[in-house]
């Protein structure tokens, strides 16, 4: 193992990368569907679409695109329901706790960059007991643009005090890779996350694809 890591900081997506939030989000979506006399969805289907965002999940449940005003109303109702069950079933993915311990022990700073709004992201990471360890959490409403814009990632790197080229961003959606590359960061895919059936993360042109979160540990100190 090399004595120095190939990057000086790690940034993570939240849903589908650090935390398995899909069980609670599925319950919230199904509660919304019940309220509107729609059929509930199976967990396996919702899980694969969780990283697409709340509007996409709602359209999945309602059978397709909706008029914008109605869609936004449903999104607000969905998020209100979800906030009431934010961390009932949500857990860190296998290997994540050990990975974060390793980053702390090796003094590699890490943070979270998510499109989840701050009113949900911040209490969630508190519940998961990782808020005090993350150097930064940049939520979806922290800036005017969200991923796939690079703005959140660049902002996070500035908070960490690390050059963007010395960071790696790890996520489970093509937007994560697009944002990371646009920010001039190295990019990693969490292939254990919420990947859709028609997606192949090996085609997203990321620097590396991990089947387990803990695989990042060895990659950090492996120089090609």
C-alpha cells in the first residue's frame, strides 16, 4: 500500500451511496399513492428509481408525466410524508461505517453533496450519527443549481480547502458522474446503489466503479 492517497478528499452522494434510504422513501410514496386512490408500488421497483428524485418517483407512481403545478403539489405532499418517517428503516450501506472510520483515521476529509433538500438531508445524517464527522454537507437547495451542475461539488471542495482535482466524488446516478467530471474531480460509482435495469454504470465513464463501499479504501492507496 502506498503511503499517500491518490486524492486528498472524498465527497459522497447521500441516497444510494452512503445511506439506504429507499425503504422509507418507498413507504412515503405508497402513503401518497393511497391518499390519492392509486395502486401502491412494489419496493423493488421504487428502489431502482430512488436516485432519480422525488418528481420522477411520483410520476412512476402516477403512471407518467404530470402537469407542473400538480406535480409540485404532489412533491410537497410527498416530502411532508417522508419527513415524518425520515429514518424509520434507513441505514448506512454495508461497509460505509468502516469506510468512514478509515477516512477519519487516515485524516482524509470527507463531505456529503446531495440533491436532497437541507430540511431532509441534515436531520437524516443527524439520525445516522454521521453529521458531526462530515466536514461539510451541501444540500440540493444550498445553491441555485443542483447536480448535474458542478457548482455544489466545487463549493464543497472550497469548504474542505482542497483543490477540485484532488477530490473524488462517489455517487450512484449518471448525474453524479456528470457533475464530478464537470467539476474536474475524479469520479466513482456506487454500483451497489439504486441502479436501474437499463443502466450500466461501467458506461458512465467514471474513473472507477465499486461493488462495495469499502472498495474505496483500497482504491485510495492503489496507484496505477
